[in-house]
């Protein structure tokens, strides 16, 4: 009986150690993940979410983390390697939220809607708040939690447990992700930038043709009304493009790092 109890206790200890190794990666990623890692989410909720993801991921990657969990020096190594890998995963996914923030900032600079809806939470223009809140809600409704669990499980094939990521591969992967985020942000903000350019050119022509007309007083209400109508038309289409880009990325998140 004592031998059986000792075996069970040893198995339970190894399981806890393996869970701790997985939690290091997931906890680091949780600080940056879209929706789950937002500053508006309380710390206790994020901790519970990290534990829930750990419970889901650990059985699938137990064979990968078992060598680290069975040795004291392995846990010390995992403290550095797994945390770094988790941050890399979190940053790659956070770039999609930053793309919405950048798109909202560019659109707000091109229109007069920067402070129309009020601010809150993150220090960014109100249009960015609107796009980020809508985008995150759309992603969660599409099953973001399931796709994140898949990404975390897949990450152990590309970023093995107990090993530092290859700097060359991380460089290519990171540059590709950043370029994708900026391209996506410019694509989402393009309608507002183009409309603002046309509006300002037309306003300049009218001002040159009729200097006595106070075009600023006439143009400001028109700009606000036009920006609101453009936001109502372009935001749903832009969010659909963003959601498709996120879904495409989650389908092969480590394509450039393989």
C-alpha cells in the first residue's frame, strides 16, 4: 500500500511540475493575448484564464514538458525559455489588436471623430476604442479561445520546451508579423485617408474660387457627417477583413518560423 501511495504521490508531483512548466508559457502569453490579456480584464480573471488554458494544454503536451518537469535544473531552465516563448506568442497575436489601434488612429487623424464618442481604458483615440472593442467581440464570438488553445499546443512543435528560440527564425517571423500588422492597419484606414484627401483638396479649390466664403464653417459639419456615414459603411467591412486576416493567421501561426 505504501508503495502504491508513493507512486501516486510521485505521479501527482510530476503532473504538477509539468503543469507549472506549461503555465510559464501560457502565463507569459496571457499578459498580451487579445481579449483575454486586456487591461480592462481584472488580474484575478486573467489568472483563472491562464490556469484554465493550462489545464487544457498540459495533457496534449505532457510528453514535451516531461523531461523538464522531472529535473530540478529543468525547471530553472524552463523559467527562462518558456517565459520567452510565451511572450513571443503573445506579442504576435497582440499585433492584430495593435493593427486596429493604428487604423483607428490614422482614421481619427483624417477626420473629426477623434473625441466624438468619449475615451476610456487605453490611451488611444475613440475610434480606435470602437474598432478594438468590436474586433475583439467578433473574434471571441468566432471561437478565439479554441484557436488560442490550438496555437499554444502547436507552439511546442516550433518552439520546443526547454530551448531558447532560434534568433534567426524569430527575426524573420517577427518582421513578417509586424509588416502584416502595418499593412492591415493601412488597409483598414485607407477609406478614411482617401476621403480626407478628397475633402481637403475640394475645400482648397472652393476656398480659392470663393475667398469671401468661410469654408471652414461650412466644411466642418460636412466633414463630421461624412465621417460618420463613412464609419458606418467602412467599419463592418474593415472588421470583416480583420477577422479573416486573424483567422488566416491562426490557421498557420508559425509558417515563417518553421
